[in-house]
């Protein structure tokens, strides 16, 4: 079942309440900035949950074990930012540039209040959106991410990451299994299950990101690390309830960045998982979803 | 309704399923070490939850808003360690000495599997009990506490704590309101509500701890701060599921001690609360109880 809504002054958008991360059709919306690809599914009384993706990730990198159960109490909207997948434009080299894409998208869709699930890079964009347009954002899930002025953010040149990124025997999702999960047997098993779930969508997929996307996003990470003025001062202005989540062994954006968020955001609860890395939400998807629903519905 | 159980080789113990933190009668049990005061109430299928108290705290320092709802799915047993309240003996000057009291108590009551709620000092004792008698302990809630080898544990001589402890206008529970809660209006209001709840038990109360108790417990804190051998090495042996909880503005046992627990205990989830100090479980009692039940029942 699908339901095509046309709202005044807005493009047509199709909500697919019975669709899922695997089956929701990719839609496109023309905005004041770019034309964005997105997927929209689920139903419920809560504000839509807009999901902002990680470094080089596309719509196809959302784990059905996370986004499907969340869509049972709300619409889930997976957003493809400018320059990624089939969205037009160039990837910005700053987080505020990426936030502008989300704001243009939300405006074109007529969204006036949303919750945000920002993972990694997406969590930085979420913070910026909350700063730039506070009234749009009700609550935020900030997973595996860092505040502006954070530390050791996505330094792919580090030996422990180069060991994975330079391994010729790893390709496709197997790189993510090593990057997002810890070396323990249980974490690697969770990683393989995650890879299997991501592969379940076989049609209407997005093109994989190339080096140009990575380069622009890395530039944005470097800019985000810089401390301008009072360190973490901007976080005081993000008064929305936040649930900050990370694995304690995150090598891409170390957990101390989540501690900084928990200590400096005025209304953030922090949750960390043991034996988990950057992809803690995928490894502990049942617990994460339970916690996310508890948080979003409270 | 009360139910007096007599088990082979054991002292009589009364479980009061309908009693509460405020109404449960204080009981006494003679053991191989000392005679301990305790209160026991609630009912349910889960293992009993034994509660281990903070610095100078007695049975009367348990907050009904925490321990009453927890008693709806399990027995709650409030334990008065040696030398405190009406328990006989001297307060040990080491955490292992305190753990020995709990073990003697559990043995005398015939408890073979328990969950532990250890707050502050009690969380240290809980870790030691798990090391000394692993099979006794199923799960642990470790709140506002620190690992052995932790940092800045209960240094009452610090200016920010002396300001409270040396304030002649503060007495009784008002000291706790300042020590356990942050200066914000909402945290202080939560603190006053906590003080009111503690005062609700008016009969069958324990004597208040004197300077001798404090002195011995401070000695135990100093010993607990010392690093012997590999720092945090013992935590690897505590394989029980743990939920570590703290407020991000804890001045008595700073939150970084909870980070250490989350990073070094092999199976610990960490939860931190914003705008909260040492008494985060009392400030956010609804959320804490919800999370504790989720954790204990999962």
C-alpha cells in the first residue's frame, strides 16, 4: 500500500507505510538547492525520523534491523545528501554545507518537525541542523559521532585503519565488517549478519561513492576538528533531548568524543556498548532500537 | 502480609512482599562474622537484588522511588554492612573487608544467586564480591562508582566538597541535596524531593553514622585508588552483565571513573545522565528504574 500526498506548494511524495528499508522505492525531490534521492516508509504518530548517513555511505547503507523496527511507530525518511548516490550536486567540504542540503530537503518536503538519527558524519550534520534551525528538530539520536572540536575524527591514515583499508583481501561490505566491528568472534559474527542484511536490497540501489565523495567528506572532518572560540561552546545551544550512543572500541571516532557530547550537551543521555566499535547500533540493533524507541516516545 | 521462611541450616528470615522501603521491618541475622541488620521486601521471579550503600549511608538512605518499583519484580534486600547502623562489628578499612561481610550475610541467608545494586562505595564492594565469589552474582548495577585504580575518589578535602561539608547552614539531608545533585534549579528540586522521600520512614530507623565510620570508609577509598599490577586488569575477570550509571557532573566520584568501568569491564553498558551529579539514580529515578528493570529482566 502506498499513499501519495500532495501538499500545497510541495512536490509529490510517496509514503509507503508497509514498505521497508529493503523494499521502499527511491524517490526524488527537486528543491531550491539540488534534487535529492530519498526513501520514506513506516507510519505512526511521532514526528518523522530523518536518517543521516556515515562517511561515503548511501541510502543502501541503512541496516533494516535498525530502520525497519523504528518505522513501526513513525515514518522513517532516509536522506541522500547532495553529491551522493543519485542526488545531484557536489559533496560539500564542510558540515554546515551538508546541513544546508538537509534543510532544503526538509523544506521541500514540508517537514516542520523531525527527529534525527545521525550516524558518524550524519551525527555532525544533525548537530549543525539543530544549531541552524532549532525549531525543526525535536529530538536527536547521535551515534558514533563527535562534537565540533572533537578529537581523532576519521583519521584513515592511522595504522590501525590503514591495516583494514589497505588489505587487498577485503572488498565490499567486508571492509565495513572490519571497520565497524571489533575483532572479537561475537562482534565479527554480528558484522557478517549486518553485511548480509545490507545485501538484501538487490534492486533500485544507489551507485557506490567514489574517491571524490571521500575526499570532500574528509575535508569536512578536518574542518569539524578545529576549535574556534570556546571549545564546545556551541553545544550549549543544542537544548533538544539527545541520546548519544557509541561502542567503547570505536577506532574511527573514538568514544571520548561521545563523552564530550554527553558532558557538554545540556540534555544528552549517553549510552555505550561493550565489545563494540563504530557500528554499535548495528551490532546491538535490538537494544539500540529498544533504547531509541524509549527515548523518542518518552 | 509477611511470610516467614525457615530453610535448613539457616536463620529465620521474613520476606514482606507488600512492604516497602518505608514500611519493611528491620531484621537481624547472626552470621559467621557479625550480626547484620537488613530489610527485605518485594516479590518476583528474578533473583533477589541486594543493595549496597554509599559512604556513611545506612538502610535509611535508600530512596523509595528507586527501591520500591524495583521490588515489584524481585525481592529487594537492603544490607547494612558490619559496623554500620545496628549491624555489629567494626567498619573494615578495605573494600575486600566489606565484601567479606556481604558474603557472610548472603551465606547465612542461603542466597545462592543474587543481583547487586552497588551505589558509590557499594559499587566498589559489588565489584569485589563478583571477584571473590563470581558464581553468586548474576548481574550488577554499578552506580556513581569507580574501579580499583580509579581517580579522585571521594576526596572530601577538595574545595568544591569542603564548601558543602563545611557550610554551617546545611544539616541532615540538606548536605546530601548539595553533594548528590547539581546546582541547577531542576536538579536541586529533585534533591529536595529525594530528601522528602528519605524522611518518610519515621520509625524503626538506623542510628546515623559517626566520624569513626567515615574514617574507616575513607581509608578504604584510599586503598581502592591504588594501582597494584596491571591497571584495571582485574576488571577482565568480572564477566557478569553490568549496567554502569552516573551523572556527568559527579563531584564525589567523577564520571571518568564510570568511563573506565565501561571501557574495561568486558560486559558493561554505560548510561550517563545530563545535569546530574553523584545521585543520578535518585534524580532520574523513573528512567533509572526503567533502565534497571530492562537490564535485570533481559
